[in-house]
């Protein structure tokens, strides 16, 4: 997390602008002028519902981070791994009102005992999709928490709720396993690529990787999707 709340745990708050700007600038240099740079903005770790932080404090945290990322050369930001609608709406508002960045927003879902997908705050994919569309997000979707196979049903629900917006998916390389005390993600590049086709068939427009993915996974997905 590059926001002031996360950086404060490491005594780095005063370096917030430089860290975010330089991270964006390094990505811009690597991408050149033929690729888009999408900066990442994660949650603050604070809950508005519990009074951990005020809406103004949260807004300012997202605002200063977004400005630094744009100054470094980012074309867009991915407000990602969110679970609460109220925090996501503050983040979208802060980015929209203070930068010219394209806005992507993704939530993380877990499968419940009843087989439905919800965030840790109880938000469904459909609820997320409608809220983010109304807030002005340009691209919506889901990241982390699931492998590509599990993302299929989440994407279907998002697509049913909001037919008109592009959907992005950042899936893990399968569900994590504890092997001899080490967390591994078992899905091979070929397996992930095959499931990526199903995610696209379900309605996704952009497919990429999250935890456990490697350049080999991304290359396999690109080949499978004809990119």
C-alpha cells in the first residue's frame, strides 16, 4: 500500500509523494510509449463504518497518492483489492476530481458456505458493479482471492448487472496451498490460460494475473487469447 496509512507503519509517510511518483516513473520507463501504465491504489486498511478514519482523511489519502502516480507518468489507476463500497467510492471520487487518470476498480470476493461470492464486508459482485458504475468508474472487475476458474461465476454476475462497462480480471494462479509450511499457487501457465478463455466467454474484456502468476503465465494467457 502506497497510501499514508500503510506507509505510516514503516515511518515512510513523509516520502509518500516520491515513492509513488518514482514507482510510476519506473513503470513508464519500462513500458515506453507503446504500452499503458496502470498504477495500483490499494485500500487504506481503515473502516469508515467503524469510525477508524473520517471520509475527508480517506479522501485526502487517495488524492495525494493519485496525484503522485499521475505525475510519474501513469495513464490509469487500478483501485484494487477492495471489499467495502464506501471506501471504493471515496477513492474513485478522489481520483476523478484531482487527476485525469482513467479509473479501474476491482473488488476481492470469497465463496461463502452457501456457494455465493461476497467480499469480507458482505458485498456481492452485482452490488459492486452497480455502485462502481454509478460512481463513474471506467472499468470494473475483480482481483485476487480466487483462481481463474472461480472467476467465471463472478464475471457472469458482474456482466448481468452491468452489461455496458468493460470487465477486468486479475486472477491468482489457482487457490493457494500450504506445502511444507510454504504457500504455493499450483496452477500451471497452461491451466491458467485455458481457464482464461472461459473467463472471457463469461464476459471479461481484460484478463491478467495476481498472486502466484509469473511472466510465463501471462505469456500463456496472451497466446490462448490470441494476443
